C-alpha cells in the first residue's frame, strides 16, 4: 500500500520534472516514464493526479501574475498522462 507520504513524494518528483521544463531543460521523457510507471501500479495514478491538482491550485493562488504558467502547464500534462490507460 502506498501511503500519503509516498504520494506526496511522487507528486514532488513530477514537480521537479516540471521545474526542469520551466527552466528550459528537456522534461518530456522523464514525465512520460514516471507517469507510465505509476499507471502500472493499481490505484496510485489517481492519487498522485489529485495531489498534483492541489499543487497546481496552490501555485496558481500564489502566482497571480502567471510567472509559473509554464510550470503548471507541465504539471497539467502530468495529470493528463496519469489518466491515460
């Protein structure tokens, strides 16, 4: 069973990948690989997607100027990937 700390750690891994992309480094292969691995674990992908949704909202609330829009876009990509079968 994956506990909440594990889910947060996984969400933070996505956030780290999104930071790479935000800073102009390649991110897509790492994003795809992490999402693919999580989809293979029963029940994990939806929980991580939920945590990422919370993260996206928090970033948006703290960034009214939209400086981190590219980062949240990458996190939204991650949420979409986690929902793919």
